């Protein structure tokens, strides 16, 4: 392919008799950073310049290099890509067949957002007055950008040729095999470079695989191909961004997955144990003993929790044995957890929760008016929770309906879906990491008593695993988490090996639905009525 803008003098050519405008244009076109500052009048930030320069030089050399750009959330990754696209469009506008292919997981909205961003940075610019857009194509002279969805399909987009550049955005959501089949061949005859952009998620993503591959090449020839930016680099030139991230760290905790992946830009493990020893220590950091409850089966020597007007209680329920015909139903539990609400955390306006009691009904039918359901209602009545979050998934809707009838202003039904369960996990981890969720401490055994609820929850936490699942078949990216279906444990009460399930785990996790709720106790006040004076005639 011929070099772009052959009619413009090369950098370093003699400057005598040169038109001042041409001279200024040559200087502006010499580098993408200068072009952004002088032509687009939208200067790139310092951390944006190195990855942009590397990609542009590869496009000019047709060296077939590949790059990974990993920026924190809302730090200008797509803006940098738009500047590279605009620069290359301008350089190659006289070159017949010059084509950039850009893909993202979805055309609407992701590709459309990329189109709007490019049109925005070139709007009103006289150098781009001949820019035209039509459907999924942007054209300047003979140079074009084609925008294609990267969503996996039976008949992929084939036939397009990326002669200048192939840019693949949000690669953490792209499928590696599909990219290899549908997009990589677009540069087979052109040796155009590839840019892979996105944010960190976990070690199993296509972006993470590409990072590992390119870092191995870097180790051999010392040429930088991987550009990973963290939030501190952005904050150096944008203090407001740094303040925002610091507020998020206070809200979520420094080791929350969102902070690690989207701001620190560090990949997490794709699968594995979810609650390590550090998180277990955070959960069981409370000195609070289990509350004395006539319905909950607390130990005879447990210290009763003092009633106080300074805090309230909330309840959360995981409904077990919704299918009365399911196998091993006798080992499934409906679990009601009681949590004390205080406001002693890092953010005094937000509630802190401490689990203080349980009612676990094994293999019980609570979907109908049974002794087990009446016992559950009695347990709730004795604790008088100001909010009740209940599992309303599937047949659990029956219990949710009965609870709504009994406590109409207090019940919040929760339906488990891949998306809602992922959000529930993130909210609960935020409570744990910021010290806003704790669990009562295990009392010393006395008179042969063992707290089986405590032991069961701790074992479920230890055995809880997570698996990051990609977007596929209409289901968005989500986290599968819980105790494996095959898990068993040695019950210290029955001394038998039993199925473990995750009923206690889900019951306590549901408290995160109330993370931002207004749960402060209202103190009754009385104001003297104004004294009425006799009306004058």
C-alpha cells in the first residue's frame, strides 16, 4: 500500500519556499499527540500518548504488531481510540482501499457509541468537513472505518479487509475462538496491526489471554506491546478522578472486585474459593454473642442481647425445599437470619449489620399453612424486624405472598437470577470489605451444646466457590457462586456426613439488599400544640 498523503512534504524536508500553512500542517501531522492538540484541539493526557503512538507507528509501518490497552473505568480508553481512528483517517484519506475495522461485543450500543465519539471529536473541524457517515461506515476521502458487532454468530462477518488497523474494543467480553475465526483473517494480506482494548476482569478472558501472549513477546525483545494504566496515573493529571475513586474505595473497600478490576486494573481469578481466611476474619470479627431466642434454639448459657432504642433488627430468609419432591429434601433448610442494625461504620449514615440469630427449619414445608410456617412467623414476631428480605424465587413466591399479607409494609421479595445474584454478591462483598457486615462470635461449648448454625455457615463460606461466566445466548456476563452441589460436611450435631447446600450462606447474603436502606430508628417526639386565641369579632 502507498504511504499516506504523498503530496505533503516529509518531515525534515527543506523548509525554504515552503508555504507556512503547509509547514504548520506537516508539523501537526508528524505525531498523533501534536495532531490531537493542534488539529483536533483536544489534547491527549500523558498516559494516553504512548499507546496511541505505538499503534499509529505500526499502522504506518504495516508491521502486523498487536497491542493490549487496559485502562481504568471512565479514564479515556475509547477517547484514545477515537483519536487514533481520526488521525489515521486523515493520513490515509488519499489512499485507495484504506480501511480500519472496529469491533465491539455489540453494535448497539457499543459500536454506536464509538461512532458518536469519533463524530464528536471531529465535529465542526475544517479538516474533517468532508467526513461522511452511513449506517456502520465512516468515510473521509478514500479512507473508511467499518464498525461490526463482535457478538458470536453462526455466520460471522467475513470478507472485510482491515488494511490499516483492526481495533477490538471491550475484549474481556469477546470470545477468543470467534475472533480468530471472524476477525483475525481480515489482516492476513495487509499485515495491519491489532489493538485489543478493555478493562481487567479475570484471568480467563480473551483480553487476559492476549496480555499473557504479548507480555511473553515483550520479555524477548523489550518492545512494549501491553499498556496497563491504573487509577493513580489518571489521578495525577485529573485530581477529580482520584477523588471519585477514593470515595468508591471507602464505599466498597480496597480489595473489592470492582476496585481491583476496574480501577486498580488487576485481573482476578476466574474460578476458585471466594472467601479466603482474610475475608473470614472480617466476617467473624464481632464480639457479639448469639442472641437468646426462644424460637431459635440458642444455647442455655448464651447472654441475652440487650434491647435498646438505638438499633433495630432486620430479617432475611432463604427458602428451602420449594420443590417438595426434590431429592435430599430432608437435608435442605429454610433459614431465617436476624441481623442487628447499627451505624458505627466508616460512613455513619449507612447501616452496619451483625447477624445475631437463626431459625433453621430442616426439610420443612413453609409454602402452606403448616406448623413449620407458624413457627417461622412466631420467630419473626418475637424479633419484630423493621424489614424482611425473602427469597421469592420459583415456588418461594408462595411464602413471599404470605409474608406480604402478614407484614405488608416490611417485606422485600428477592428473585434470584444470574444478574441479581451477581449484584447481590458484589453488594455483600462491599459490606464485608468495609466492615459493615459481621457475624456473631461462637460461644464456648457448655453442657455439650454446639452451635450447628454457626458451624454450618462457616463451612459453607469455606466451601463457597465462584466461576466467572461470559456473555452468551442472551445472558449477560455474571458470576456463578455458591457451594458445589456435590459438597458434603461432617455435621457436629448428628456426627454424620450430610449434603452441605448453601442455605445459611444465601440467607445472610440477602442482608446486602438493605445496604443503602433508611433503617435508622425513629424517636417519637411531641410538640406542644400552639395555644389558640379567641377570634376577635
